[in-house]
C-alpha cells in the first residue's frame, strides 16, 4: 500500500494493524492527518469501522465527515487528505486499479 501519513501530532503514527481481503486496517488519531496522492487509474476506498474522520479530495467541491460504518470511494487523479476528528477513527483502506476486478 503506497499511503503516506503525515502526523500533525508527532507522538502519533498511522500504522497498519491487520489485512484482510485487500483491506488494510489502521487508526488515525485525533488531529492526525493522512494523505495519499491517487493517480488517474486508481480507486481508493475508506471504510470507517469506528470513530470520526474528516476527508477532502482535490477537485471535489465538498468535504466529507465519515463515521461508524461509512464507506467512501475516491477515483483519481487527486490528493486525498483525511484527519481524525473527535476521538479519531479506526479505518480500513483499499486501493485498486480503476480497471481491476477488485471493485468492492
């Protein structure tokens, strides 16, 4: 997974916790920022298993507040930026090719 985490709080890190079916589970703490450049032929999915996440995507006219159970799909190109809000969030992320069969 080619994801970049930028910690606003130097004490926290985005660390992969578990993998299943191509999804990577991680925690994004409160005020911690996760960013990922999504290329033209990529799809990037975020599923919030618990907590709250603020997400913005380059070129999108609106930001997104995701919480427990929400899943959002982003197609490139563009920069995705997510920040843990309130108590932070546990998320599952998955990247795939726009043309791949892995579209779930």
